[in-house]
């Protein structure tokens, strides 16, 4: 592999591989992958859809020919790649094994920093069902992946995302503007003072966070998608907490309506994540 090829960056699904730094990242979070498996991954990414034989890979890893049991070495490197990507040999989403021939990268690949190039998606045998693969954490197994989401215009997803941020800003500002009424409403609850202080602190803290998110989506600085996905993990518990905001209006609405609105708001943080993956925070090329 030439120096130019090894210095390239590739994006596939939620992953990025940087040949210059030797790093593999998933949504901006670094994944541990040793040097040889990473070198094999770069070879596969540089030739997506093409079959790489074990001999091709062994010549790249051990050019002096001193390594004898290259079959075991190549198999071990590919297994490490699959572990890092949450892939399986039986139902490959990324690395497909072709019996007695070699390996092939089957997912679309984008070379970052050059014109968008997508490899044709090669699939495993027709009729093979897709199955869930293990992810980084228990929650991630239930979250949408980019390939699970529909394709739509950037303007549409950005508009929906901005409206959701303005909705939360309305919650925070409205709560801070009606503290006397909210204090009276909370007075019947145990630890009312603690709940009241938590409301004030989180509202004051989240206003600048929402301002940052809005600015990031509107101006789209480089790497904004990964930054928004990292911020999402912080905002998730805050958004779930603030899904109770309709109950702050119990002086004006009934309990059933407040409960229905809360149920809808619980889904809101997951909708925001999907909108980011659909292009609300698309990087500027």
C-alpha cells in the first residue's frame, strides 16, 4: 500500500478510519484496533467490492516472506476487524468471507477529503436475512443506524431539528419566566425545594447548550455530525427529564393531556439523533 493510500480517511456507516493516525472511530469514539488488523482494514477499504486473497494480504503484512503460517495470521486480523466493527462472518455487514478465495468489503465506502465515491454494495448470498449485531453498549443495540433511516432532503431534516431545539428553548425560558407558579405547583411534592432547584439549574445550563446545537446545525462546521452525536449522549438524560415539562402546566391543562404530551416527548431525543444521522448536521464538504 502506497503512502498516499495509507494516509487516506474513509467513512463507512457510523465508522471512520484514518490511515494517517492509524485510528478507527465509531461516531467520534476511538475503537481499539491493533496495527496489523487496521492495515488489513485499510486494504479492504481502499478496494471496496473487490476480492482480496489471503496471499495479497500476507504480502502486504509480511513483505519479506518470513512469516510462515500466514493463514492463521490473516484470519486472526480479520477476526479482530469484525470484533471492532460488531460484524459477523455468518451475516456480514462489512467484511465478507469468500470460501477459498479471500475477503471483500461489502458496505458503501466514502473517501473523506475527495469527491464522494461509493463502492457498489456487494451482498452475501441472496436470501440471507439481516440480523442485529452487537454494538458498543446495551442502548446502542436499539438505536437506529444510518442505513436504517430513509433518505430525504437536508433542508427538511434541518428544519425539523431546529424546531425541536426551539421547542426545548421554549420549555426552559417558559419555566424560568413562571418560577412563582411552578414553585406553588411543586409545593405539594416531597423534596419540593430540591426539585425546584434542579429545574432552575438544568434550565439555566441547557439554554447555552441548545444555542450551541442550533449554531452547529445552522453553520455546519467541519466534523459537526460527530460533535452532535457526542453531545446527544449528554442531552439524552436531560431531555428525558424535561419530557415531564407538560406537568408544569397542570394549572392550565388536565393530567391526562400532560401524560400524553410527556409520552411523546420521551421519543424526542431519539428523533433528534435520527435527524442528525439523516443529515441535519451534515459536514460541509
